């Protein structure tokens, strides 16, 4: 979805301008976040997976549309005589973006951990607020013609296949690299980081100040007085990181 979004958004941006692709991305972000507000705990697993996947797809498309606008504007507003400094500027923005994304993971994890009942909605609410703050700037401050092609717009075939042989191979390599990253990042890594140590499952719950506690990654079953895996799907042998610490792995 990300590759198709970047391709079509580039063509749309060249025709209608970066302003509209940016606003489309921010609006889609509202749609994806709105779907997550509708989550129900009593859904069947298949229903929940399909629902969250669609919401994640909308948010992912929105992210790519927004990122495309941000990166393109950087090049467009840099004067021709200062194109040499463009690489430094892009490097700085990329590093800042990744650092800010890491901070966002911490903030989101902290919001969810704040309360078992409303922490999830708090994290979503912070997201919605940030998107809402960005929309007026995009709608008012950006010129509607910014990013439009001054000459004939590229066709889909021209966008897919460049006349530069090396560029075509580089694009294909990036496609496989990003696909492999998402394959291990989206599912296996989170389960590993949150899964408890196998020896911690089934142990007796510890007693604190009027509280029963268990090692990280497990939860106490008060009736049996034993620690059970916090993941319904099972599995153990992971890093058993607390939720807030786990949020620091963007």
C-alpha cells in the first residue's frame, strides 16, 4: 500500500499541488483514528484483525501522503544557488523526524499505561489533537500551486520505469528492503519484546501492599494465585519489556 500510495501521490501532487495531497493525508488520518475509537473488546479475533488492518492501512496511506508533501516542499523552497545545502537540510529533517517518532512511541505507550480503562482513548485523543492542529496550517499557509508540474506531467509508465537503468534497480531493491522490514517489524518483533520469560509463567503471584503482582509480561489470576501470560495467543521466551519501555522501539 505504501509503494502504491507514494507513486499515485507523486502523480497527483504534480497535477493538483502538494497542498491537496497533504490535506488528503491529514483527513485520512482522522478516518483511521476514528475507526480505532470504535474498537470492541468482544469482537472475534478474525473480525478484530481485519478491522485493525483496515484502520492501519488508512493511517499508513495518510502518513505517506503527509510525508511526501513535507519532503517535496523542502526541495521546492530551497533556492537553486543553495541546492548543495539541501542534502544537509534533508538529513537534519530525517534525523529529527525519527527522533520525534521515537518520542511519540514513548508518549503513546505512557498514555495507554496511564489507565486500563481510558488510557487507550487518551492515546488516540492526543493523536487526533495533533492532526487537528496541523490542518489549519496546511489549509491556509500553503500555496495551492506549490509542487505542480510546470511542464507535462509524467505518465504512470514513465513514473514506474525510469530511463536510468541504475535507478530502476535501486527502486526495486528499496521495495524488497521495506517489505522485509515491515514483515519482521509489524508482528514478530512486538510479540518478542512483550512476551514473558518462560520460567515466569505459572509461578505464584507475589504479594505487595494490598496488591498481587507478577513478573513483567504476565498477569495474576487471583482465583488460582498464579501468573499467566499476558498475551492470549501464548508464547514465551521474549524480552518481557514493560509497555512504556516497549514504546521506545519505533
